[in-house]
C-alpha cells in the first residue's frame, strides 16, 4: 500500500478542485454509505422487544448492546483509522469499513446469547469507525471552505435516510421477513423475523463496497500547513494551541449527540410502554414524521452555516450547537413527560428539526480549524469522544436509569429526560464560554487562504 504523502500529492496551489459533478457524486455515494451505516447501527432499537423476548435480555443489557458494545469499539479504532486517513488511501479504508460493518450486521442474526451479540456489535463499531474520518477528509478535499457546509449537509442526508429506513423497517419487517422466510432458503430455515431483518439490512452494504471501489477516486490533498509554510505540523502542538476551540466543537457536539443516540435507542420502546402503541404503529409514525423533517434538518444545517459564514460569523458551528441544545432542552422535555402520545410525538418532531445540526457543525468546524495533514486524526478524535460519550453513554444511561431509578412504564421517558437536561445544559455552557477562542483560532488558520 502506498502512502499519500505531502510530496506525492499535488501542491495546494496547483491542483484544481474536482469538478462539481465529480464532487457531488462522491458526496452522494458517501451519503448512501452513511445511510446504511446508520441503519445497521440503530435498527436494533426497533427490535428491542423481540430480541429481549427470545434471548431473555434486560434493559441494561440492551443498553450495552446498543451503546457500549458498538460505541467502545467505534471509539477505540477511531484514532488509528484517522491516522490511516491522513497517510493512505481513504477510498480503500472506507470500502473495507463498509464491508466489515455489513458482515458484522449479518452476524447479529446468528447471535444466540448476550455475549455473541455483543461481539457482533463490536465489529459493527469497528467498521463504522472509518466513516467520519474518511468521509470528512474526502469531502474537504472536494470542496472549498465556503461550500463545505452544504456538502456536509448533503452527506448528513445519509443519516436521515438511515434513521428513516430504520423506523420504517419495523413497519415492514414482519411482512418482508415473513416473505423471505417463506421462500424456503436453507440458510434462513427456522430463523426468527428479527434475525432475518439483520440479514436483509446487512447484504446491501456488501454490494455498496463494490460500487465504492469501482467509481470513487482518491483526490489530491490540499490546505496543508507544509504547503503554506514549508514546515511540518504536530498533532499535539495543534491540539494544545487550539485546545479551547477543539473543546468547544468536540465536547459540545458530543454532548448534544448523547441526546440524539439515546432517543434513537429508546424512543420506540418508550412509546410502546408508555402509550401502548404497537411496534408497527411506532415505526410508521416515526418513519413518516422523521424523513421529511430529517431532510429539512440536514439541508438547513449547511445552509445556515454557509449563510452565517458569508456574513462574518466565524463561530457559526458553535451557534448551531447552542441552538440545538436549547431546542432539545425545551421540546425534549415535552416529548419525555407529555401525558398524551400526540403531544409527545409533537415534541419528537420539534426536537428532530435541528437534529443533525451539531454533527454537521462539528465536521465543518473541525475541518476549518485543522490542516489537511491532521484532519483524519482530529476527526478520529471526535469519533472517539462521540463513541465513548454519545453512543456508549446515552443508550446505557437511559437503560440503567430505567432499571434502577424509574420503574414502571414511564421509566424510559424519565431516563431520557434526565439525560437530555444534563447533556444540553453542559453543552450550551461550554460552547458559549469558548466562542471567543474558537473565533481566534479560525482567524489564524493560514491554510484557509489557499486556492
């Protein structure tokens, strides 16, 4: 394998930006890959009850499967994969990641106890750890800074599609899996419906691997400190010098994403237990409601970031994080303690409107304050924190609170409420207190002036 070093790449000033058609095609393929990553990651949330029934698992164990099993491996591999992104082919890494998480998702169907399920989920996390560092670096080398907000927004449409498909999956799973089981394929003989669902959502990713390798090219690397100054750049020195800016973006977004992942993991179960909805009703309502609002959320994030940036707001990413914190703090409370299902559903819709803003803001902000040589590792650091704190902590905390502090049908809702309030208050305080330092960091990022 050949490293993509500074000397191997075209210089930042000489290499033209890829054509808009090529650039947007890459974003589309990455969004499609991200959709399957999210689908494979959170479909388990729709299947909690049948999995618990068949395997005899507790809420805490399901929280570990949805959170820590995936989140810890997702986190631990983020930095080494980010190192790979900075030095080798991002195209190859992402193809390997897609293949790994797809096979691991299929293996979830063959889990027969908590430990085997846990191991399969670990490998889903390892594969998906490649997504954020690889995709963020590729997109940054396809678009100039003033156009990246919209590009990252379209990439985030993959998240919206993946979540929407996961919600709608519950509505069609019984029919589709029943139909597949009726075909009489020996590999599926005697399998439960939820097991067949994992196979159905894992197979398309294996096909996507071939498409990715056949059609996506490795772009020239640009916006390097070495090109601007002739000197090398140190990850440690960069992080230390700009520590408050990185603290603001990484910790602020990660705290908000705790609430997002906790909601994805437990909100269907909350509506089933608290309001007596069936799994099919939850899936249809959430899928139909989430898809249009989620698309609006993804597109509006990039539009807002670009609009603010053109008007001189260098702290636009932090503003996006703070706004989402306020919405989750207020509307999320309505969602979690509402006496009626329609009112709780309305709260869910309101929370979904800025649902992707923090993630889009983090990717745009980190790429703005980080030179090309370090983007993979810095995005890997972000992935590490979100994996441990957001993915690993959110789902587990709600399950733990439900089992130990809030017994009864509303236990999940009260657990979500506590997680939402604690996370959003801390996130809002961090980004507001560090906004000045973030603006100063953007102002001294010399590579932003490169063509």
